[in-house]
C-alpha cells in the first residue's frame, strides 16, 4: 500500500513539474512573439533623439503626430489604399474560386480528382524567380502593366493550389448524403452549394482567408517588380522600403508605418480566430 501511495505521489509531483515547465515555456514563447510588436509600438511614439538615448524604454512623450506624418508625409495612406484594394479583391476572388474548385473535386465525381489536386500542388514548389520575367512580359502584352490588375491577378492565382487543397479535404469530411438530399429536394447545384455546403465549411473559409490575407498583404517581391512600371501601384511593403525623412530614416514615423501594416493582420486573425483554429485542427488539414 505504501509503495502504491509513493508511486501516486511521485506521479503527481512529475505532472506538477511538467505543467510548471510547460507554462514557463508558454510564457517565454509568448514574450518572444509579443515583444517585437510591443517594441515597434513604443518606438512609433519616439523621435530620433529619444530613440537613440532611450531605445528600450517607454517614450517620455507620446508623439501621436508620428502616425499622421507616416500616413501623409510618408504616403503610407496612398500605399495602404492600394494594398487594401489589391488584398481584398485577390482574397475574395481566390476564396470563391477555390471553394467552387474544392467542392467540384470532392463532390461532383470528377475523374482523377486526387491527381488533379496533386498537379495543382506541384505549382507550390515552383520558385518565384522562375516565372517573374515571363509573367511581367505577359502583363505588358495584356496591357495591364501599371494597373492594380497587375498585382491582383497573380496574387489571386498563386493562392489557388493551397486553398483548393484545404477546401477539397474539408468537403471530403462532410457526408455526401447532405448534398444528395438537397438534390432530391430539387435544389440546384449552386443553391445546394451556397445554402447547404458552404455554411458547413466556415472553418475552411476562415483558414483560407487568413492565410491568403497574410500572404498577399505582406508580399514584396512581385509588388516591387510591378511598381517599376508605375509608382502609382506601390503597396505598403514597397512604399515602406522607400520611407525616408529629409535627413535619413525617422525611426518614430518608420515604426508607426510598420504598426499600420501589422494592425490589419492582427484584426483579421482575431476576427477569424475561432474558425481558423477549428479549421487547422480538423478537416482543413485532413488527409
């Protein structure tokens, strides 16, 4: 009896130590993630003098004018408008197209559906430098160089393979009897899709939306190449690279501009967090 009691106490002690260790590790990882963001926000309220003299501390004076300077003087407002138009158009377009594609590959008995999906996924492994030049030439031939379509169309297309993979696997986890019942009741394919199937894949919608938004919002390479055709289509990542004051980088407004970039990402993730986590831990990554 004493031996069993000792084993039980030892087990409780080990579990307590593991829980304590896991909590310490969680706090440490949270600090690693949160501190750079906190540091950027604090710097965004400083001027250059305070930045160099008190780089790690809290601002002595909270300079809100850094944000207005970044927005107007640094033209972040103009770049932000381009980013919003490009990102939202590409995200909405990619979500709609890949939702239809995933549904078709999963529920419409298309021959070799898995092979088709595998071929889509192959494009994820093609490096960008392999198609930037021919893509740029194609944009010129289509006479859309120097317009936001030069950004929207590639961004939308690049999201298709991974997004369609998520939707297809999520639709696979939904019983086909539901769609068959809707068809028997006289629902058209579109009606069955929008009223029966789409509400059931909200986690997949959230997952695809978050991934695509993050990928497009912060994309730099193609945005930089496209901006050579016209400065009017510069997005935030490109505009940030050329963010300069009269005598060099003004670190306060520069950090304010970075904060402006980060905030939409945080808002989107918080808004979709519930469904995003569900999508990651269930059918969205099944198979």
